[in-house]
């Protein structure tokens, strides 16, 4: 009898903390599997066919991930929260993109947006690896949540010749405001000199601001500055300004326009393009359309990357800012199988100017192990499946 009572007491002692934890904390396992079969090519190089990437079939993985996130109620309206999200390549099981090179968003724990923070009535503060100047939110979700890829410059960080200010960024502190009447904002800061060696300047930093509104229209404005460390022959500064406006005219339907301007000041010179101390500026546009026809969502995009300005290098087919324009197209259809699963078919094409190299490099989706040759026109035809859990 005494042994029975002792056993019950031990079981109660071990299970009581778990019961308390279950009442005060919420942890979720979530993720995505997004794979399929595609055909990639990049042909028409200005320098000749020997620099073309011939068409090849690929079993692709694009932005699959697994994550853990949770909250704990601390009382008085305050919550602790965390997220640990890791990119996974289910096609290969390694940390490389489709081009065989390392992809910084996969292959290690917390490779995607991961953070810990506090949230209350005044908003949310988080520390960790977080995105700056990278998503278009409700304005356009084509490559973020619908299919495999989209026009490269739509998110603002892939212009080919001209760099964007940031993307998924390590060592970020971010403040996210409460949402009031559909409006909220985020301030982000990354002290980008953490690894500075002895006697080195430590004034590099990245900061950004995002303002969002969802209501009769969807609106998002992003502004970011990436300031390199001072000293040496130049102090690189990359600035991005992005504005997106969408009209969600029906459920599952939207027409939106996204404009982006990226500026590169004192970025190191690039052979055949810019020179040291050049101040380069470039604009891009994407028109996005999505519409539900029953269980089928039609998707279409058209975009224009205007020629860059500010080059001091010789103008011509392979030098300076001339020929740095590009045009992009995307056509797709998505069949919604359930709330969590869908199948899709897409066609993507970029027609580059004679001195442009815009490509599908987000998440290492290109097949080129290095930058494609100037003037090459990348093209992807894909059929895929996406399952969210």
C-alpha cells in the first residue's frame, strides 16, 4: 500500500510541471514542402553561345522549411515569443541551392527568420535573424506563398547589376508596432560591425523602415540603408526605396503595382559596368495580377527594369550603364487542392539588355553557379506541388 502511494506521488510530482507549462505556453511545429519539376535555360549571351546555359530538367525545391514558434503569457498583457525557422532542401538533403552552391537560407538551424522577443499593447520587440526590405506582404505573394518563383526584381533585392540594400539579415533588432485601423509599421536595425578586427572602424550598419496598410487597398512602403564601414578608398552605401499598392477587388483576386529604386554609392567597380566612386541608380516596376476562378487561381506578372544611370565607364554594349535594362514576364495557374495543399504550373522569362544579368537568384533558384553572362535571357517552365503544415 505504501509503495502504491509512493508511486502515485512520484508520478504526480513529475507530471505537475508539464501541466502548468501546457496552460501557460503555446508551441507550434509548422513548415512547407514546395517541390516539382522544371526546365531552366539562360541563352542569348552578348558574348556568344559558348557562355549560354543550355536547357536542363531539374527536380527543384524552392523555399521549403520547418519551424518552431511559440508564445508564453507573462501576465498584464505581456507575452514572450520565439521563432526558429530553418530552410530545408528536400530534393537533395544538403544546404545548396539549385545551382549547387551554398544557400544561406538553408542547411543550418535558424537559417530563415528566427528570433526571440516580447509583445504587449505597445507592440513587439524581437532580436535575431530577420528580413529587411525583402517581402511585399499582402501586395504580392506570388513567390512567397503561391508558386516557385517570380520576376526577379519584384521583392526589390535582385536587380542584376545593381545591389539591393538587404534581405534576410543576421543580428537584427526590430520593433513592430500594433495594428491600428489596418495600419502598422516595423523599424529594423543591424549593427553590421560585430566581426570587426582590432583597430578597425565599427560604424557599419543596416537599418530599415516598413509601413503597411490593409483595407480597401493593400499598401506597403519599404526604405532601407546599408552603410559599410568607413576607411580605405571608399565607404559603400546602398539605399533602397520600394512602394507597392494593390487593389484586392474580390476574394483571392488583386491587381497591384510595385516600384523600386536602388542606389549604389561608392560600390567597388564591376568589370564592364561601373567604376569605383560611381553613384548608380536604377528603377524597377512590376505589375501583378491574381484572380480565383473556382478552385483555380490565375497568376500573371509583367515587369520592367529600367537602364541604370550614373556610370562613368565607357558606354557601349558591354560597358557602362547602357544595355542594363530588362523585361520580365510570369504566367501561372494554381489549383487549390485544400486549405494547405496546391498544385501549380508557371512560365517565367527575363529578357536582359546587352549588359544586364538579371536572373532567378533568390534562394539559389538559378542553375548558373556564377552570374550569368551579360545579355543572357533566363527562362523557367515549372510544375510543382506545395503543402503547408
